[in-house]
């Protein structure tokens, strides 16, 4: 599976754990809701800056998003 698809699944898991809608997460992060949706479906590749913004919005470390993605990719 491609990394952006796995990252999207990880992002969605963290978002749902925090009981946030895509719209709520987008608002917190200052991003567009459609961008969140595209990332969760693996249609967009986030930049390092976006990963940091998403992590702050989810109240987790950016490294947690990356390490969870690594684990699911088998890296």
C-alpha cells in the first residue's frame, strides 16, 4: 500500500479517536475540510509543515503520526 494511503488511514484513526469531524479538525488546523478528506483517502501527500499542523490539532507529537504510519507500512 502506498505511504500516502496509509498516512490517511492513520490520520483518520487519530481524528476519530478524538471524536472530531473532518470539518472540526480542519478548523482547528486552519486547513480546508476537503484537504483533510483528500489526505484521509490518500489523494494528497502532506508536507512536513502540514504534518506538524495536523499533529498540533490532534494534540499529539508529529513523530507519532509518522511512526504509526511506518508501523502500518512495515518499515
